[in-house]
C-alpha cells in the first residue's frame, strides 16, 4: 500500500505535477520554502511580493504566539527552536529585500518599498519621523533588553537544571518500574519524555541567541537604511537633504517597525515557552486559576485602587470601576470557594460512610471465609504508636514488609498477611504474637526507648531498665532515646521497639513456618515450576506422590529453615526417593542429601566457616538403642529420663554458646538425625541439626565442642 502511494506521488498528471500528492510531501514543501527564504537574500523582490511576504511574516509570528499560549506543556511544541530559526531567517531576508528596494527607489517617494512599509511608517509616525524613530527605539529596547534578555536567562537556567535533574528523574522512573507502579511501556514513554525535555531546553538555550541577534540586526539595518538612503538620495539622485531625510527615514523606520513587531511577538512566544516549565495546563487557565485562587489578594487590590481613586487629581472613574470589579470578583470567588469546600466536605462524609460500610462488609466476608488468622499481632494501647514511623524509625508495617521479602528470599515462600489489632485486655506496653489464633510468643516493649545489647555479653554501662531480648533470650537494656548515640559509640547493638517486635515475629514465623505452608501455597509453588521441570512434575504427581505428600515434604524442609527456592532439585530428590520409599520423612531426608551444598553453605558464619557441635558416642548409641519398628515405621522410644537429660544438655550448651555469640550446627549420624531434631526443637527450634552425609566436602568446619552425657 505504502509503495503504491509513493509511486503515485511521483507520477505526473497531464497538467504537470500532481499537486495533491505534492501537498502530502511536507518535507519537500518545507525544503522549497526554506530555499525561497534564502533566495530572497540574493534576488530582488517586486513591491507586491514584498508586501505578501511581510504579511506572511506577521501572520506566522501571530500563529507562533497563539500556539505557545494554548499548549499544555513545552514538549507539545518541541519544534519551537527550529521554527524560531526559520522565522528569524525570514525576517532577516525580508529586511535585506526591503533594504534593496529602499536604497534603489527611495527617492521616488514613500511607496518605494511597498504599501505595508509605507502604511506602518505613516500610521505609527503620524507624519512625524522623529516620533517614528522614538517608537522604533522603544520597541527595540523592549525586545532586546526586557523580553529577549529575560527569556535567554530562563532558557539558560532551565537547560542547566533540566540536565542536572536528569539522573534523579531517570532513577525515579526505574524505581517505579521496579516496584511495579508502572509497566515497561510507560517507563519507555517517561524516559523518552525526559530525553525530549532535556533536548528541548538545551536547544532553547541556543535558540534564544537567535532572537537577541535579530534585535541587534534590526537596529543596524535601520541605521544603514537611513544613512545610506540619505547619501544615495542627495549625492546620486540629486534630491534635497530635507526630502531625502523625510522619504528615507519614513521608509527605514517603517521597515524597522514592520519587522520589529513580529520579532517582539516571537520573542514573547519564546519567553512564554521557557517560562512554562513546571506550569500545568495552558497559559490562560494557569494564570486565571492562580490569580483567582486567593480572594484576599483581590480584596486588597480592590481596597488599594479605591484609595488611589481618592488621591487629589486622580481620575476617579477608572480606578473606582476597577476597584468595584476586583471587589466583586473577590466576593464571588470567596463564596464559590465556600460552596466548593462544603460540597467537598459532604462528598468526603459520603465517601467515608461508603468506605466504612464497604470495609465492614469486606471484613464480615473475610471473617466468614477466613475465621482463623494465620498470623496475628495483638498489642496494648500504648504500642499503637509503633504503627506510625518517623524519620529515625521505620513503622511496624514497613518492618513486616521487609520481613515478608526476606522470608521469600531465604525460605522461598510468601508469608500470609499479618493482621495487627489492639487488645485492651493486654497491658499497655505488651504484645502477643499468635499463629492460627494460638499464642506463640509475647513480650513487653518501651515505645520511646531503644533496646541495647552487648555483642560480647558484658554488662552495659548505660542507665536503663534491665530486660531480656524476646527472640533469643539475651540480656538487654531499655535505654531512653537520649542515650542512643552513646550506646552506638560504645559499639553496642541498638534496636528500636518496632524492630524488636519484627525480629521476634520473624523467629516465631520461622519456628512455625511448616504449619503456615498450606496446600494452596504448595500448589502455587508447583504452578510456577520452571518449564524444564514440568515433565518431571507430571511424571511423579499423582502417580508416585500426591500434592499433599509434596506439601508434607516441603513442610519438613521449611520447618528446619531449609529454603525451597531450588524446587527443581527438590523434585528430582522426591522422584528418586519415591522409587524406594513412600514415607514422607524418608523422602524429606533424601531431599536434604540432594540439597547438602545449599544447607551447608547457607549456615556458614561471617568467616565462611561452619561452626558445629557433635554428639558424644554415648548419645549416638543411646539414640540407636531407642529406635523401634521396621524401616518404614521407625520411631523413637527413648526413656523419659534419658530424653529429658538430653534436652537439658542441649539447652545448657546452647545457652552458653549463645552468650558468646555462637549458634553452631548440631552434627549427628544420618539414621538418627530426624529423631535428634524431634527433641531439640522442643527446647530450641532454631537449632539446625545436620547429618554427617549432609556436610559438603568443600565446606570448612570449626568444632565448638560436644554434647556429652556427664
């Protein structure tokens, strides 16, 4: 289709070129017009053609001004710098053409350069060329010193600020894209708009020099016309000095006026374009909206004009009329604003009522559909201030968002939403964390204090209230806000109350993550399995294992804080294990072996070493003796006294190590790992229990001791 159009546009009709097709070639028409402007610089123009070109110049300048007035933002007229150059070239070429006519035929009379220049000369000067010269100089000063200089400075500053702000604006676009507030297409559009804005103001900085140069050229051309015309008229044409001065000054000043007025219009347009940055809407709407936004200003203006009208000798009628009009405008706008505010208040009340009703309906539906909250934080009245953060402390809701992102990265699952509500039955500064309506942890916070801990477990030499850190049971101190800087200088660990609560919530969630991993969550994980594992998943589900079976395997993994992000390796392990076992505990143990590299390296300390504790041989033998049942149905049948002794030894040893900042991994033999874990989770759920087979060969180990019987 496009090829046929291009071919048809090149064809000639019987009368010559196809004008309809030629009119569609705007690029060709623009090139021809610009060549015509350049040709005027060289070729002489007859009077009637000069009149037509001057009329085009004036009309073109008005069209530029109207466009600048009614655009919403500068980028809608991004071609303005180019248009500015074209209009400047047009006026200068017409100046050259008119100069040629004035100097050649000026002795013939005031109509030597066409009727437009003659009309401007007679109309503006009123027959007195001195008046014309003064008016021309005033217009030149207005254009050169006031409008052009101001718009040039605005263009320069706008270009600099636009360039300086570019990185920040681009980062803001990238941040909105990363957070999901905008899509890729919108981001591309905004980046393109930013680039266009920077290029526009940079171009305007240079284009403003065109206007400045045009004003200087207009003055020089007029002076040359006057001086050169008088010399030619007196010396070459034999005209008297008075007649030559009258004729050539009228023509020269008329020529200067007829080009200076479009120049002022275009300069004003340039000023409006560069001053429009940051103003929303068209110039008329922005101006009237902002001037009428404050009725007090109009009222004061009305009062001042009334006072001026009473001054002796002042004309009363115009000032009193303006005073009355502005006073009426102030009263009218004030009444309108009151009505608008009342309407807004009514709408807000109606909106709040509807929102409250909708919230109650939604809450009732949620309560009916989800009668049990997966995670809930209940707080005393005194802790509600934690919901609102400040410049120094993050709000509790922000801390919970960070926790959910962290859990997604560490464990590989999205936590259910956390409901926060007040509980008047709790002490003012107490809180309770509930998992499925059952309390899993509680504590007390001091809202206007900071929790201070010594990493080396030494006494803290700062005034405060002794307490115990709720997540790990470490000794701590609540100190007033004025001691925060002092505590940080002494290298103590300083935590705000919202962070204390968020950390406690994090540990409780990790201890109960297996219970929180629902069937629906597992189904979502399986739905998002990489394409390369889809076939494997379809092979094992439901033939070898059900989704519920996979849920129990994943629950077993996450309950021991093993990430399930590598779902492909987990599915491979399940596929292998289901070939020889249907017991989900056995399948989970095999999957752990598949994940040995991940498990080992995820528990390294800051020095890249795995701190471990081992079981004494006596405990290894005790656990082996206590195993009962066959391979698929084994269970631990350890005597209560012996199991209680083991748990006490575990608690004592880990309490000692925690005080010195250590949290080692407990290493056992492979057959008893799961049973050792069943006892350690009763006293310390955070303890990681690994079998010797799960230790990766390349993992460096640091042995911190042994759990003995004695």
